[in-house]
C-alpha cells in the first residue's frame, strides 16, 4: 500500500469509524459528537 492510498483510506474511514464507536456506546454521533 502506498502512503497516498493509506492517507485516502484513513480520511475516508475517519467518520465511519467514529460513527460506529459512538453508536456502540449508544450515542448519536451527529448530535452528541464525542
């Protein structure tokens, strides 16, 4: 994997990963934030 590919994946995964984490905790990622 190239650095540019890794960076693109990192950026594209940032919000989905946060959404999954907050959803598991029972919080709405769009309303509750962190």
